[in-house]
């Protein structure tokens, strides 16, 4: 996940994580929350303040939620709620569990 909005400047931006993110979302109210999904978890960062720490590009990690089959996720407009959507699991017989 990279900090920055344009593809042209992507290589000049600091790296938030060296793991490939599946999806990334800001909350729409004030942009103070950034969430991104990895293979088996969703990470939420506080983007309102930034420190000199190199972890997460200096942004404070608010939570890391284990979601093994995350298909999509959304942040509430104020960034206080995270909703995740998982793919239905199918059994070997083909039925949805």
C-alpha cells in the first residue's frame, strides 16, 4: 500500500506496507481513517496524525481484524465502524455453509 493519490508520483511516495493489499478504502467524512485488506486480515490506520515511526508510513494502527475470506469491506462515513463481507464457504458436496 502506498501513500499518495497519483500513479505518476507512485514511486516517490513512502511505503505503508510491503505486503500487496487486495483493497484500500478511506472513510468519506474526513479521510481520517484508511483501511486496507491483506490476504487474511483488514488493517485500519489513523491518518489524522503522523509520527516519525517507519511502521505503516508513520500512521497509527487502530486495529487489525482477521477475516480469512474477505470479499469486500467498507468504513462508515465517520470511520467508527468497519463492515466486512466474506465469500460463502462451500462444502465438498457443493452446498453453501
